[in-house]
């Protein structure tokens, strides 16, 4: 709580107006040390109860905003992780089907190692290699590199 907000609580009882005035003063006032001293002498009389009410309300407002931001970030991260997992799962299912169709059992023997690859770009390269390769050894090269 800044010194001007203490004075503001003494001059204006309406908390909504106090917030608006405080925002305005905070943003636009560019007081020098002498002006600060004059302001303190005129408006700050040491009453703390109103100030503490405003402080409590502003803290609660800040806490609520923090919670809301945290929830929004959590939702966004959850969505991104879900999308990424869906892409990875789809690639793995496609790779498994391609390996079985194109190379049979020898191709499917590669799949346990492929399932361990978390990088979707690498999985896409493997999928493309399966599509264009005539021999399973060419796919193995892409898996290990």
C-alpha cells in the first residue's frame, strides 16, 4: 500500500472509487519529494483501519486474479499436452499398420523401439521412410539416426 492510497481511504469512502482514483494516481502522478511531503502532511493522519480494509480487498482481488491466471495456464497446458499425445498416438498407430502391411513380422519387430520415441518429427520421418522403403533395413536406419 503506497502513501497516497492511505490518504485516499480517508478522503473517499467508496471502495470502487478508491480503486479508480488509486489507479489514476499511480499511473499519472509524478510527484517529487517536496510534493510527497506536502501530500503526507495534508492527507495522512495515521488512521489505519480504512487503509487495512482497502489493502485486504486489493490483496484478495490480486489473489483471485492470480488463481484465474493459474487456472487458464493449466487449461492451456493440458490442451497442448493432450493434442501432442493425440498426434503421437496417431503416428504410432499409423506406423504400426504400415510396418505390418509392408514388412510383416520383421517390420513389427521394430515397433517396440519406435514406441519409445517421444519426438513427433522423428516419428513422421519414420512413417515416410516406411512408405518409400523397399527393405526394412532402410527404416531401421531412420529409427536409429
